[in-house]
């Protein structure tokens, strides 16, 4: 019989949920900090994956996408504590405890894997984390993404800042547990623990860690960024912010500029540093000629290939096959990348690129932004993706992902916007918008911009060559477009010159502006008056809005 909620007690050790409470004494075996080679052996013995040609391990996660926000919960410290953070759901402490006891029952007499790791290389912001996983391949994922703790003989005495427990085999019963579905993520800050259940998708571990870090690294001078970053020979850092599929990781890995990291960074008064030691790159339709560094990582021992197609006889992988999911991933330690910059604190960003894939052909290939316009674009988080319904032609899906990471946000959007604005102005950062989608023509009439062109534009910025060229100011969006860039055709720099029907282009432009403004209204009322006044009139649509409305046109 289940104990009443008021009789349930949960033991902690230094404020962190104790493994004994989680059922350690009734587990069959605990594998602590196994090496990569040892985890390979367990993956094969457990039939969790297969070894591919040249050594990577191929695994299947079932559902290849992250959970919706409706399945992510923050546990209130007390029944009377404030509501859950931004973009999350409340969970009562009693509900959490009941769910915890059911999970404890599930793992009885099971083997589990534990990795002790550190996150972050800045002394003031480094955190020790205990990762508990039901499967060996998720333990390898942790070992690739974070820095394993070495040389500890007695882990029972090792203090951690929080724990992440990943139990994909346990599924909630919404009728009993009060969850929306059988899969869920719940973060309990009072007991410094994260539970991820009902999903094998490894990206949920990264997302949950980032959300938790948002609380633990909350000092004003440390700004957490979900981005990729690289560094030049003069310690000049370039930051790439964008959603999955926009190309930020691919573009940040550059033969001429060592990569710092591809996902989570901290920006302090000392500079920029990486919280992770691994990469989690999208590899659907990966081509060696266009992304040689990432391709090389997919051919190495230790790399995990998540949901990538594998020939059953030759054990060769096929990146073009997206039947399981287009969100195929490679998980590798950054030491696999030839020009990894290493774990260190680098200089302050000199350039910030907001990377978007515009399927409507409205945005230019590159545009220089004012700090206000950059923060506006950052808070909106616009991108678009091509969806392929089974019976229809591909269609474009507009997405506004607040601050390019709504699923990991723990504070209102304007808080991140204000912090970014302060950093940009204090350190004189030049801001850019980089469109890796379509230029001038929409996706159904044109071709996506070539990766080599995007690289040439980035090199034009980081080399300083675009400092001396003339710019055109867009009459609607207000950004500045360079008139020339070495290695880039002139007609691709201004989308109005790249379109075949300028009237159609203007209609698409004003449609996109209107959607931007509608999205901005979601969080406009919650931001301080000064910031609201500063950003409310950033975009300047022309009088054709009235015409659009009268014609009944919308995106």
C-alpha cells in the first residue's frame, strides 16, 4: 500500500537527493564512471546499439524529438511557493513524492550507470553533477558531453551540486500521476535533482542541465547562452545563436577559427567559456565536403550516432536516410575536432551572429543589426523549417522560439533580453543576422543558400573586410546590408535584387513583419516600461499592412 503523502520523507545528502533514498540498497548493481571502452562493451551486451564501420556506436531513441513544454515540470518548494518559472508547469511536492516512490519501485533489482562529471571550466561557475542512467549508451552520452571526474576512489564522499536521473523505461500514468503524458521531465530545485522519464531522446539530458544551470549560475555577471562559439588568432570570439537546423554548429566549426563549444556558454566579466566538452550536431544529409570536421567526428570510436540509418551487413551509415527522423544526431567529445580550442576562458565576443533559416526568402543573407534590433530578434527567436507530411508536398513551418531556447528558459524573456543588451553595449559587440535559408525567393521557387556563401560572409565579418564597405538600410526591418563581400555574388546580398517579382516580395516582407509583431506581443506586457518603449517600434512596416488586411492575406 502506498504511504500517504504527508508520511513520505525523502532523505538528502548535503541538500542533494541521496541515492540510498532512490533505492540504491535494492539495486542489482551500480556501474560507476565506466570508461568509453567499458561502456561500449555494456552497450553491446545489453543490445542497446550496434558498432558501425570505423567505430561509432549507433543507437535508437524511439522518438527523435524533444518533449513539448507541456511535459516539463518544476516542483514548487512548498505548496505556497511562487508559480513555476517561465515556460514550465507547476508540480506540487506531494505529487513529486508519489511519482518518486513509483520510480523507486520500478528500478528495484536493476543495474544502473552513474557518471560523476563537472560542468564548466570557469572556477566560479563550475558545477559537479551526478548522472544516473538506466542505459549504458546514455552514460556514454554524459561522458562525451561533460568532463568525467577522475582519480576519485570513494564517490560516496564526493559532493555534487545536483543530480540528473534518466529512467526512460519508467512511464507515468497520467490518471495516477497527474502528468500530461507518459513521458516527463521534472526539476526539483529544493532537493537539487532532475528526473527524465519515458523518453530515450538524449537531448533531454542537455536541456535539463541547461535549465538547472540557469538557477545555479544566477549571478548577474554570468549570462548563460545557448549558442555555438569560435575564436580567432587575436582571441576575438564569435558567437552563433540559433535553433537546430539553422546551421550554427556547422558554421562555428571553421578550419581558420578553433571552436570553443556548440551549445552552452557562460559570459562573465572575464570573458566567454564553455560549460560542455562535447558536441551534439545534427547530421541529417551531412556531406563530407561541406562539413568535413563534423563528418570526421562521425567516423571515430567513442562517437554516438543517434537514429542514423545503418546498413545491417556492411555496418556503413547513411546520413541521407531520414525515415526514422530528420533529427539525427552525432554526440562526440570536442577533442575529436582537430581544432578544438580547449577548456579555457576566452575573450569577450566581438561578433554575435543570430542564425536563422528563412524559408520565405524575405531576409538577406547577412545584415548588421543595432543592439536594439539584435535583442528584438533574439527574444523572438524566428526560424522556419520544412515539414514533410506523408501525403503532401513539403510545407514551411514558421517558428518563434523565445530567446532561441524556450524549452530551457527559467526566467521571463525580457530578463535574458536585458542581460544580452547590457553585454552587447558594455563590450561593444557587433551584431549580425545570418540567413541560412532562402534569399529573395521562397522555398518552393528557389534554392537554399550554399554553405560556402554563408562561410564567406562570416569570414568577411571576422576578418574585418566588411568594416570598410558601404551598406544599404532596409526600409522595413531597419537592418544594414553590405553592398559587397569578397567571394559572394552581389545579387545575393540584397533580397530585393534576388527576387523575380518585387511586388510579391513586398507582400511577403510585410506578412513576416506582422507575424514578428504578433509574436512580440506575447511577452511585451511583462517587460519593464523602458525596455518596452525601446523595442516596441524597432520594426517599421509600411502602409501595405492595410492592403494585406483588406486582401485577407496572412502567413
